[in-house]
C-alpha cells in the first residue's frame, strides 16, 4: 500500500517532544518504505521545524499566534482541511492525542486506531497492530481496515526514537491554511509543577518504589539501598497517593518524565502510565515477586523475589563492594 503518512510533532519551549521521533519510528514500521511528513503547528516554530526536518523528508509548518497552545478544537478543522484523502496520521497517545484523534477520524471518515504499542504488519490495506489491555496483562492483536486512511495514536515509550533519516528535509510553510481558526475553548495559563527539593528528571540513577513495598515504614529499605548506590528515590503514583513520598518523586504520565541511565523498579507492576514516564532506554532492573508482572516485558534484567527479603541483602552487598 502506497500510503501518505503524517506524524504530529508535539513541542514545548522550542524543542520537539520525545514522542515525535517515536512516532517516526512507528510510522516507518507500520508503513514500510514511507517517508513520514512532520506536522508542526504553533507560534514561532522555526527551530522545531528544522529539528523535525532532520528525521522527516518533509515538514509542514503552520505558524499562527492562535496555535501557540495545542488546542484540538483548532487543529481538528485545520487537519480535516489539509490532510489528503487516504492519509495516515500518527498522534501521541496522551490527553492531546485523545482530545484530537477520535473527532478527527469521524470528521475525515477514517478508521481510528488508538493506543498502539506494537505492529504485526501491513497486509494489503489491513494494518495489524498490538494493543494492551488489563494494565498490560493481555495483548490484543487488532486488524484495522485503513484503505481510506487512519488516525492512529501511539503509546509513549512503545517505540524507540528514530535515528538517522534524511539529512535535511524540506520545510513547507502552510501557515496560510491555518488562518481564520476559532475555538470556544481558550488557553489561559500553564502552571508548572514545583520541582521540590529534588529533580528526578536530571538524575542518572533512580531507585523507584511501587506499591509492592507494602507500607510506609518499608520505604526506609529503599532509601538505604539508594543511599548505598548513590542514587535518588523515585516512585509510582500509588506511593504519592498514599502520601508515603512527595509528588515531585512520581514517575509517569501524570508525574515526571525521567531519562536515567539506570532505573530500578522495586515492586512496580509496570502500568503504561508508569512506563510512559521512563525515556531513553535505561538499564532497567525490575524486582517483583510476581513472575507475570508486565514490568518484566520492559526490563533489561528481571528478578523474581520478595523485596522484604532481597532489599536488605542487596544494600549490604553494595555497601561492602564500595
Ligand atoms: C490517568 C492516570 C494517570 C496515571 N498516572 C500514573 C503515573 O504518572 N505514574 C504511575 O506510576 N502510575 C500512574 N497511574 C496509575 C497506574 O495505572 C497504576 O495503577 C500504577 O502505576 C501502579 O503502581 P504500582 O506498580 O506501584 O502498583 P501495583 O500495580 O499495585 O503493583 C505492585 C507490584 O508489586 C509487586 N509486589 C507486591 N508485593 C511485593 C513484594 N513483597 N516484593 C516484590 N514485589 C511485590 C506486585 O506483584 C505488583 O506487580 C495513573 C493512572 C491513571 C488512570
């Protein structure tokens, strides 16, 4: 199938979001031989366009003040107008993608393929994708008819960021197509979360604790291990919800996105909301007492063990070896 493929480039502070290069990889894997076109919308976006041109053969630039904040209500009619018949559009599977994708697919009269984590291949005009259900315990293999085109949302972290590609793609200024856009929903203000006393987004080694730690008092075991390793403690969301650790330590889609070199996941099941916050392919060591925990699918090394037994031994060994 000779598909025209587009990837949406989310960006902030003049830089493309990690999801953009992941979408390029996903697009190339779904539609082999295609050269994805990057869609960059915003205000003052030349730097993002240039960055995108390094991995996509073509970049469509929509530079208008009204697009300074990514408002799906504005982008929906714009994309209905500019996307050619049969186009495949890949979006990140986040609140923005979920806001934009379903309505856009209905307006375009094309298939909506949400939350893709893997690809089984393209057979004729049937795209075969993998999705996860029941918090990653079940993989669903889905066949989608994409002859007319599709809107596809791709889960964060499911594909490695694209490397290489054309040396310099062409930036096509299509800002004139984005005039006269109006929305009832208006962007008011972006409130940044407080960094707190630590900034886990800058740490190279994270020891992350999940609900498997059992109770608040046991967090001390994790802190001792982190101290022995010279690492920083982070956590999954239930630990923050229980107020066992502060919110700035939460990793995940509603917490921080981290890019450590080493990540220890202690008693963390491996929900996509948690894994979505881990970028850059760290060495991921998972310790979990359930051998079927989804975290083992993402782990570099997995250890099936009870934290209460293993953590004191591990800490002691590391202390001695230092
Ligand atoms: C909109 C939304 C946003 C979310 N955002 C985030 C987010 O940003 N970050 C996040 O982390 N979650 C987030 N979540 C929650 C997410 O869906 C999961 O519920 C959460 O990640 C699970 O945390 P967990 O792995 O610590 O706990 P659980 O899923 O309960 O897993 C605990 C694990 O510990 C293991 N275990 C138990 N006892 C032991 C033991 N003694 N030794 C070893 N292993 C043991 C168990 O086998 C299990 O695998 C979000 C959810 C929603 C709906």
